[in-house]
């Protein structure tokens, strides 16, 4: 094990582990991380959360209105005393996540839907998102998905957020290490295009997940994994994608670029459990990319799709399962102590 000397930044790490979770907003998970800002934020730091601000979304005309007569839904803490463990399944069903849905959530200007201009403002001077359309879009998704008009208790959950007491694992790690308090994504849309940007710096023009067949044709450019492999010819750099799924999503999104790495020179896509054995035995590669389970009961933090045979009503996932996942991964790294491989001091 390396001598524990003063940190030299990223140069002190020999191993990097990325746990890729799913579509939730910063405010939903960590908006109330510091209940009173700035008085209880870290010394000399600021925190752009939800405490001490008045943030709400209007309820569209024609929808069932809130009983308080305000015509809006404020961001609020989930009430576990009232709703119990149901909060860990909220929002259910899954909100709209395709490009046009997210545009409506950001700008609240319905125009075109899934056709151009995909709910983008006509005036490009208005492209600073007001974040006022989450309730509007959720009501539309609810009505279409469930087949009945959403009531206040149905769409209120879209503005619900967790407290540190409700998410102790993620909240503690955010406080003890670091957290970025502004939400950015490469494509305001679904999983595939954002993971493509993470791994390759592009989604090859894709703004939604489908059709999957087009990804196998388009995704031929180099990825981070290819770069590590090429560099590793002259160094010890290597990589693995540990997936808790029948097939690694990364290998589908980047099929054109990564197909050779399933078998030669070794399988770079082992099963999930191997991460924990590799971590314990000091055998982690230079770069580990972790894919949680996205089939039922999924632990990837993703809200569950309504009444889906593989991803829905009978075996919905929960934020609680995601908390357990983060806990397991963190403890595996924390408890690793190889003198020649990965350990808690040389793993980021």
C-alpha cells in the first residue's frame, strides 16, 4: 500500500469507480441537504438547494386544481409520517423523460410535442429555463398513462423531495465528501444519449433511447474505453463494465466500438458480483463502470414505468434500493486494503 502522505490530487488515485445511477433531479434527492442556508452550510461554502426559497410550479388550466386554491404546487419535503415507505416509490408512474417531455418541464411552453419544435420556446432569447413545467408535463403523462384525470394527490408527488433523514446514505456521502449543486446534462432527455456522452462525448445526434437498432449503426466512434485500451498497450491502464443486467447497456449503446471487447483479449463485461470480489481481492481495473439493475426490482434510482411486465407495477424499484446499492459499493471500496492493488486510499 502506498504511504499515506499529503494528497497530491488526482495523481494519488490509481483506480476510478463510476456508479451510474438514473434519472432524478438534484432537488429531488439532495435539495434539502442543508435545511438552513447559509447558516449550516460548510464554512465558506454556499449551497443552491431548496431551503429558504419559494419554488413552485403552476397547475395548468383545465386540470383538477389544488384544494388550497393557489393554483400551484410548491416544492416540499416528502412526508414519511403520512405516506410511510410509499415515498421511496415516488414519483410513480415514471414522469416523461423523452426530449420533448424534458423541454416542457424546463420551459413550460407546449409546442409540437414529439414533433418540431419539441416544446422549445420560439424565441431563442427565452432559452433560460424557468423550471416551471414539471407539474404540467406530469399531469399530461398521468392522464395518458393511467387513463383518468390526475388529482392533486397524484401530481403533488412530482414536486416532492427527500430529506437527509430519508436518504441517509447519499446525504452523508454528499456532506462528508463533495456534491455538485447545479444540474447539468449533455442531452435533456433519456438514459442512452446521456450515457453515450459520458463514455464518448457525443450521442451521434440521438436525443432519445430508440430505436436501439440505429445505435448499433451510428455508435462507431471511439469511447473512453477504447482510449484506455490504446493507452494501456504502453501502460497498466485497463477497464471493466460491471453490469447487474442480462446484457450491459454500455455494450449496446456502443456496440460498434466495443464489440471486440467481449471476448478479446479478455471479457471486459463481467457480471455484477465480480465487482465485489475484484474489489475485495485488490483486482479492480484502472477504470470501473458500474451499471445497476434496471429490470425489476431495479435499484438504479429510476422511477418505475406504469404496469410494465419487466419494469413496473408488480415489482417496482425504489429509492431505498438505490440507497442500499450506494451503501454496498461505498463499503466495498472503503474496506478494500490490498497492498498491491486497489485499496481505500488509491481508489476514487
